[in-house]
C-alpha cells in the first residue's frame, strides 16, 4: 500500500512508540488521526507535524462509545480508513499473589479489549473499500515479546499480550478474504519511558520503520507476524 494520501489511525499516539508511528506515517504522506485519552500531548505533536497531516482525537480505547465516536470522526471527515495501528497499552508488574484486581482489569481493558474495540470499529470502512477498490486496508497490532515468552512477575501483562497474538491470528483468518491485512508485531525492549530490561534496547524509530514497511508491502501478500529483538541486547 502506498501511504501517500492514505488515512491512518494510531492509538496511544501521545508519546513513546505511538508518536513515532504517527510521525513515520506522516513522513510517508498519510493523514494520521492520533488517538489518546488526553489531547494535550497530541496537540504538541500536531504543532510539530502540521494540523492537516496529524489530527488529534480524544479517545479512551477501553470505552466502546468513545471508540465508536473516534472512528466515526475519521470516516465522516475523510470518507476512508486505510491503516490502523493498535498501539495503546500499559503494564503493571507484580507476582500474582500481590497483584490487584484493578491493575489486572486495567491491563486487559487497555491492551486487549482496546485492540478488539478499535479493530471492530475499523472493519466496516475497510470492508467497504475492498468492495469498491479490491483492497480494504491493514490493521497492525502492537503486542510485545511478552506475547510470546512468559516471565515471572509479568503474568497479567503476559496474559494480555498473548491475547493480542491470539486475537490477531484469528482476525487475520477472518478478514483476509475481505482484502484486509492483519499483522502482529512483537517488539523486545524499546528505548521509551515504558521500555526496559535491556542494556541496548531497540530504538523506537526502528520499530516505526518496521511498521511502515509492513504497511507499504504490496497488496498481494501478507506478513502476519514480526518479532523484533535487539541484535546485541547487552551492548
């Protein structure tokens, strides 16, 4: 897909990887709707990238009505939706015996429910595009190495990210005949305010470049999963 003049949505776009995803898509010529619960940081990104290229939308991905309203804004303003990067996520790290139910629920609602709600909201526009143009669009779900490898102290986070993997693989099979790609990306430690655990982490620009590569791949094939790790995690 050529991203020039396409329309994309990036969740969790106010900081970290989400902001880098938005910047990368804008650099390739896309109009990006950046979703986050607070628009304060989003407005700073809009000032940097330009009001036409980057459009902030207040949205809590855990809330069904908020998600529906956000995606309705996108389709009403542009009449299309070509790419969705489901990036919003958070982590609470404790052993099970010490973990709170509130933390568990917050992770599941943000990391997994949010991916479901946003994907579901994006699909009608993408299916309509496939019927008209023969290609619907591309959904990229950002999971984590924690969606592939379990670790003590990360039970809730592991569960939510393993869930993103399962959802992504099932959704890919569900919508591929509708001309819609679904990819799941598993970054290792990334140098952001959230990342950690590596002396030599991945750079967010590299993860953003990988997602851009996925989105720009030819329409006739699908890369369903991408695992990213630092080449030399200890420097």
